[in-house]
């Protein structure tokens, strides 16, 4: 078996197996779960070897599933997907390691590790999928599995709200993406990413709708404004889950999608506007929202949103420098952000709170956690020697000489600079609130807190070490992972050869960095001012519209307004069912009928109407109404019979004696059966109806009756039919030897039909006899039911 | 003077003849040797169905394009053959389920199985004809049997209500259908679809409002039978009230037969109705899927949930009909494959409902399934597979079937309809998976029998056989669909 299949599907196997063992043998739960990322990592190493040996191009592994539909399960291994694979599996490994210390003894470990490994497998599927539909399936699987992870503490209302919100927004975005895929596939005739990337000029063939739909998928997943609202609510998840979902995986899937589609859609005229617009808005909005949060996790959540905006902005600019920057920043952000989340988890675990107003001076009591947090934060702020410094410099550089739409180019450096300052500021606030300054009020954290055992600290420590390594020695990853990934993102067989260093001499980006740090430092000193301005703005906008209000409003309308209507239609009331079943088709047919050419109209059908025919029709109509209106059942049955005999008389008038005969016999038999049946049934109770209801019911009846009559009248208009009478008149004598055509038809042409009819009548007679006997015995028994 | 007989291809009629003779045999046996034991009658019914299936299969290989008997009243082509097999399988499993349902022990057995067989013959006639009157007669044979079956437990009030509702609304549907057929007869001068088509082809003037209205009325009538929105209202109440074994039967076979007739009508004459008619089908498909899924989410009773789910599935099948109407060859084959998969997964799900009942008592609330993953692992695992398949997730047959229908619709140019369909599939995942969550993640509620937890799981051998069949088929059709897909695609070509 190819290692790629192991890398993707082994986690699912673990996910299925873990729940059975984990709750029984709790001690091994984590060790079983860690097998998933460990084995995947091992498979990835093998895969990396294969891929390097094959010249670092694009490798395809596919398994034909339903050949006639062109459906296969195929995986694309290139620089981009293999880098993502390592990122996902690597972080997953550390998360499981960390979870072992984080989870309390009594938690449902089977469920936790089961969904966690299933999520990891889905992520692997997303990054390696080659077929667009495979990509979609794994994409939605990440939404579904993350739903269960976010709502893990299902007894908390907020967790349920958060998980539902995440599922609806990211799942819905996934559907938009699918619609985009379908349009893309239809426009290009190609469903494989590898082929789409190799194709030239795809962007020109793709409609704006398809483009926007695909971007929507990425934007919802990556929590871009205004779809960012699910992410803060998703912080109800256990902290390791937050660290996993929001540093390296779930939210980054959108980034992956953008990178993957960069060579396909990057040339699209809307790419620059849409992607840069999204990224910049998100970068600023996320940062500002972070400054107003008090929950450490919320600060990080909004920070994550802002950082995702940064990466999206890089991708929007496009070009060599920006793509390398975005790729490198993925690593920096994954390492630093996961580490920070883990530190928050440790703080929460040790002190019992995450509120910065309750926490104070943790630097003294938790020195080791403090160091890790500071190092991770300065990486994201962009201070040497951390990896984040490199990417921050690159972004500043790119923003001065950007790709993308030229008319806005003058603004980019300023917006980027502002975002950088805000980023630095909220990180300082994070560190200050937790570690440096005293608690705000008299109320303080439930537990004083102290550094946890080393095992708990090991995972964040490894991540921080990596964050340092990326800065000090970028050579570790630049040619192994970053360059191939950037090459694959750029597409077109580009080969990159670059060497990253921390020091580039004094240039514009460095000046911008210095401005960033000094301004942020000044603002942190005057943090009260900043808070006052932000709170004032929030107060002004309190009643204005916003994405959260839109979401809650939509859910409200769906739940409280729409569903009750849908459900009330199905309340078991037979009359309502009948009414709907009559009215809807009638309206439908009326619409269809009116839209057509009625030709000569319905009147020709009434030509040649005789007085006697019309009288019989009137009689039938009146009898039919009588059936519905008579209060007693005997008159109703008789009225029904009259209608039936009326139809028989019509047949006579129309010169069809055989039909008339049959009709009379059937009618007589059914009247007898009716009477017999009603004999044993209880009296009908008629419930009086209000006048308005009666009017409505009459209206429906008349409407339908007229419509049907019109249809029949139209049907009789067709002049182009030949009559069968000629045939019978011509052939009766020579073939059948009869002079009476009707007789010939009954006993000769349709002899078997007649035999059948007689048989039916005999059987009905027997049935009537049987019923008479039953009624007789029942009366003897004195029973009436 | 020698009598003139119509052309009759007896070998191809054998399947139907077997089923009818079997029904009569069951009825007579029950009349003359009254016994309380249902086993023999069940075995006789199963044998009949198997024999009919064998006759169908043996008639298929040498089949030319198709064989027309009784001047078009009975048509045996590959399409009929596939639908026959499907209907027979569905009836077969339904009989197993009925044999497993204890509450039916109280009711007379002979009529039950005879009615099932009569209904089966009606379905086969509906699928194997191109004559509109025959479609109607088949439908009536089927419907009358079902009305009785729905109220089979005579002293069960809900069953009675279900039967009455079904009868009343079903009669209206039949009226609509007949009315529509009469109008088309008026417009085109025949009840034979092939002749109608040729008449419409050579006389453009006869594609008049009468024809359109007639087709519309037929759509309404068949829409009732397949429970398409807005003619779906009877379905949930009847599904809930009828004995579960009957519900299982009702949710599959009749739907397959009505859809087969629908496909034949639409493919043969629908093309002359123009864009408006396609638009009607399009809207109906979208509405059916959406209403079915949205309402299913809120159901607390599993039979009701499955009722709405089957409404939604009718919507997916209508997508195939829309695509087939555009002449997309993949669509008809996809439709057949979908029906096959649907039969197995839906019958399987109902079978689990029947088998999870204790004694004569049924457990139909979704809450009753809490913790079933631990108390009754075999049933829960089977149910989980059916749910995954109903949701259309790989690696089950439900996924492949949906994929076929959707890709056919895309090829026919109905991208937006497919978008609606996929959206719906995702909504449906919610309530199908919820049942799995309930079974595996919730603690068993109060009143769960301790015996089931402690001792080995007991499943009646009939239910076990039905489940085994359904599980294997659901997985097989998902993992190795190749051969059956080819068969379905080849059967998707109608005899004109």
C-alpha cells in the first residue's frame, strides 16, 4: 500500500478503534490516539523520500473506484501538500501529547480522541485530495468532526451554540465552494486539481460567480471578516482542540485552498481585489476586536483571525516574494499560536480562569510558562531573532512593492503598518494582562497557580523552540519545505533558489518594523486611551448591524418563524391535506394552462349539444352535489346512484349501449354494496362549518371543477383523430358475419373482454352474497360493530 | 373463422404470472388449512418471489431490445426487467420484515402475504407497460392492497386513521391520474405511449393545452404516489400509523413502481411538453428535497423521520428525472441504481426499527435508541451503516447512487438543481448522524431491558436474514459498484 493511503486513512482507523478501547483502558487512550499522527508522520517521511526521488514534481496516487463515472480516489503529492501534511500531522502529534496532561480523568476520552483523530484524517484528506469532489468531501468532514470537537463539553450551552455556529458557517461555506467547483468543473471539463493547475488560462474561463463561490469556501473556513464570528464562539472547545483547530488546521484549510487555487485562479481579474480586500479588512478588524477581549482565549482567537487576514493578504498580493512569505508565515504562526494556546490551557488548568482582569503577576509564579509565552508572542509581533520577524519584514517589503490592483497600491504600506502595530499591541496586552500587571479588581483567580510539571510544558516548549529555529536558522526548512511549497503554489514549473536571513541591512521594512515596535510600546503605555477610544466606538455602533446580529437573526427566523409553518402544514388534519392537495395542483395547472395558446378555445366542444344531453348532465351535477350535501346517508347513496345512472343514460344518448349496460350493472352492484356496508356502520355525524369555511370549500370545488371541465373540453377539440367506427362498420359483415356491429364487438372483437367483465360481475355477486351472510350472522349475534 | 389472438410473449410474462398464482395459492392455503403459524405462508411467499425473480433473470440475457405483448399492454425490456428485480427484492425483504414483526402475529397471516403479492403484481404491471390504462390498473391493484395493509391491525386506532387517510388522498390521486390520461387520450387519440408519442410527433397541433393539462394531472397523480411535495402530506401520517413492516414495504416498492411509470411517461411523451413541464419537475424536485429534509430534522419519531427522509429521496430521484428528460443517458441508469440502493438501505433501516421492538411493543421514538450501540451492538451497527448510506456518504451505496444522479444532472446542464440537491444532502447528514450519535453517545434511557445488556443480543432469524441482505448490499453497492452500475446503465435504455 502506498504511504499516502496510510497517511490519510490510518487516522480514521484509529478514530474507529479508539472509542472501543479508550474508556475501558483509560491509561492507554492517549498512547493509542498518538499512533494516528505518529504513523501518519512516518508514512509522510516515506512519501517525502519517494517524492524527492521523483524529482520533487507532482506525484499522483489514484485508485479507480467507479470507472464509468470517471470517479476515482486520487491524491496529489507535491511541495504544497506534503508541507501541509507535515504541518497537520506534526501539530496533531504535539496536541495529543499535550491533551494527555490537560484532560481530566473523568472526561470521555474515547469520544475526544476519536473525533480528534478523525479530524486529523479529514485534514490530511483535504490537503492531499486531487479530485475536486474528494476535496469537498474531506472539507465537509473537517466541518463535521470539528463540530463534535467544539461541542465536546455538550452540557454547556455556549459550547453547543459555538459548535452549531461553526458548523453552519463553515459547512455552508463548503457548500458554496462545492457550487463553485461544479461551475469550475463544468466550465473547464476537468475535475482534477493536478490537471487544472497544468492547464493554462483557466482563470479566463471561470465566471465571477464560480470564483466568488470558491473564495467563499476559503473565507468562511479561514474566518475572514465578516465570517469570522464563528471562531470566538468556537473557543468553548477544550483548549488543546482550540490550539489544534485554530493554529494549524481547520482555519488554515482556507489558506490551503487559496494557495492551491492560486495557480488556477490567481490570474482572475477579481483575485487581487477580493483576496486583498478580505485579508486587509480581517487583519485590522481581528486586531481591534482582540484589544477589546478579556478572555485570554478570545484575545488569541481574534488574534488568529487577524493573522489569517495577514496570510490571505500575502496570497492576494501574489508573486514570488509574497508566496514565500505566506508559506513561511504558516510555519511561524502554527508554531507560535499553538504554543500560546497551550500556555493559556496551562494557565486555565492551574489558576481556574482565563480572564485577564482576574489574573495578575503570573510571571512570578509561572516563570517557565511566562518565558514560553513571551517568546511565542514576540515571534508573532515580529521581533528578532524569532521566525516571525522574517515574515513581518517580508510583508512590509511586499506591501511597498505589491502585486495586485495598482490603483490602491499607495495605501497598502500604511494599512499593513497599522495592522502590524495593532498586532504588537494586543500581544503586549495579552502578556501584560496575564503575567506582568496585577489583577484589576479585588477579585482574583480561584487558584494562585504555579508552573506545571515538565510533561505538560513539553509540547509548547517544542513549538517555541521551533519558532526560534525558524528565525535563527531558516535554512532548516527553506529548501526542504518552504521552497517546494512556494514553487507548487506559484505553479508553472517555477524553481526557486533563495536564502533567508534575519539581517538585510537597513532598509524600508526594517524602518517600518522599528516604527511598529516603538508605536506599539507607546500605545501599550497609554492603553487606557486606546481602550477608551475603542469602547466609545463600540458604544456608538451598539445598535448598528453586524455579522453576529445577522447570524442570530437568520437562525431566529429559521427556528421560530419558518419551521413552525412547515410543521403546522403537517398537523394530521385530513381536511387541510385535502385542501392543499387540491389547491396546489390546481394553481400549478392553471399557470401552465394560461401560459399556452388555447387555439379555438373550449367552445367548439359544446357545439352539437342536444337538449337531452344537457339535461342529463345537469341531472348528474345536481345528484353529485346532493351526494355531498344530503345530511342522511341513504339519500346520499341514492343521489350517488342517480349520478351513476345519469352517466349510463349519457352512454345511451351517445349510442354506446354496451357501455351503458356495463355501467348500469356496476352501478346497481355498488349501490347494493354501499347500502350493505353502511348498514353496519354508525350514523354519520356532520360537524357544522362556519360560513367562511363553506365559502372557501365551495370556491375550491368550483375552481377545480371548472378547470377540469375546461381541460376536457379542450381535449375534445382535437380534430385530427380518426374514428374507429369506420373500421368496425366496414369489417363486421365480412369478418365476423354479424349485421349488428355492437353485438359483434361484444362477443367477437372483444370477446375476451366480455368474458372478463362477466367474470368480474360473478365475483362481485359472490362477494355481495358473502356480505349478506355476514350481515345476517351479525344481526343474529346482536353485534353491530 | 379462427380467433385472432394478440401477440403474447409468455416467457416474459412468467414473473407476473408467478406472483399472481403465488398470491392465489397463499390465499387458498390459508382458507383451507387455517393455522396460526405464519412460517409456512411466509416461506411460500418468499418462494414465489424468488421464483419470479429467477424467471426475470433468466428472461433477461437473450432479450432483444424488448418484447411487446398484448399490443403494448405488457412490455418487457431491460428497464422493466431491472425494475422487476428491484421490486421483487424489495418485496422479499419486506416479507422477511413482516415475519419478524411480532405484533402482526395477532392478525390473519394469509391475507397479509397475499396482499403483499398482489401489490407486487400491481407494481410489476405498472413498470412493465407502455399503456396508460395498464399503468392505472397496476396502480389500483397496488393501492387497494396497500390501503388494506395500512390498516391491517384492525384494532389499532392509528393504523385505522392511517388507512383512511391513505385511502382518501390516494383516491383523489387516482382520480387526477385518470383525468390526466383521459385528456391526453383526447389530445393524442391513444392510451398507448408509443402511439401518443408518434401522434404528437407528426401533429404539432395536438401538443395543445389539453395535452399539457393531462400531463400535469398525471404528474399530480404520480406525485401523490411517490410522495413528492406538495402531494406528500399523507406520507408521514400513514408511515407512522401503519404497522412498521407495512411502512417498510410501502416506502420502497410502490415508490419504485410509480417512478418507473413516471420515467416511462416522461421519457416517451414528456419531450413534447416543452420547457414549462421541465420547470414544473425542476421545482417539484427542489421543493421535495428541501421540505423533506428540513422537516425531517425535527422529528422525534423514527418512522416519521424516515417518512420525511423518503420524501427527500423522492426529490433526489426527481433530479434524475429532470436530467433524463433532457436525454441524459446516465440519468435513467442512475435512477435505477439509486432505487436499488434506496431499497436496501431504507428497508434495512425499517427492519432495525422492527427488530429493536420488544415483544409486541414497538420502539419508535428516537430517544428509544439511546445507548443502543452498547445494548444491541449488532442492530446499532447495521443502523449506523444504513444511516450513513441514506446520508449519501462514502463508502456506501448511497454515495455512489447520489453521485451518479448528480453528475447526470450536471451533464444535462442543471448545475443549480444539483447545488440545491447537495445542500440538501448536507442538511440530511445532520439528522441521520444524530441517530448514530444517539445510539453511540447517549446513555440508555430509563426502561431499557437489562436482559439485553447482560445476555447475548437476540435478533429474530427473519430480521437477521433481512439485515444481512441489506447490509451486504449497501456496502457492496458502495465499495464495488462497477458490475451493477453497468447493468443499471444498460437497463436505462427504454424500448420505444
